[in-house]
């Protein structure tokens, strides 16, 4: 990964703020996913960084994220794109992501309760 903007975003967004309290010690292990409620896990940070890098964001895009979890990927995308809408199926995770994103001052991202697999036509550009 050589995208300087992405590297800066990864450095500046504290992953420890986007994991369960008992996962903080391992939050920065790039090859390890973190647990979420409902038997789910987040994607490991190194894979998230590769996927975000592949998007080639230029700061002008509106991005749809599907499966918000606690919102770390949403925060990265928000640093690199104009606006992010992230769909999450679990109401408790929507609430958690709102809190965690707000705690990091992320203002150009919206987390909505919903499926997202068919897009978000009401929020599409």
C-alpha cells in the first residue's frame, strides 16, 4: 500500500476506538479481525486498507459501505471521500457506530439501519 492519504488516515484514526474494550490490546494487529456482537467479526485492518486503496478515492466520491460494524472502515472512507453512507443490519451496531464516529469527529458519514446489498437509491448521487 503506497497511497499517502490512506496511510495518513490509517495512522490518524485510532482503531482502538472502534473495537470492543477487551480487544483494544490487539486492535493494531493488522492481520487479525476483531469480534463484534452477534457472532460477527470485523475485517482485519490490513485487508480493509487494501480494499480502500483499490477504490482509488480522490475526495470527490460518495461511497456506499455495507456492513458498518463499529465504523472504522467508515471513518477511513470518510477521510478519503466526500461523503459515506454505510448500511448496517443490526440496530445496536448502528448506535455504536454513531457514537464511535461522532467521538472521532467524523461528520461526512451517515450510518443507516438497513440491508444495503441492493444499494441505497434514496441516497445515491
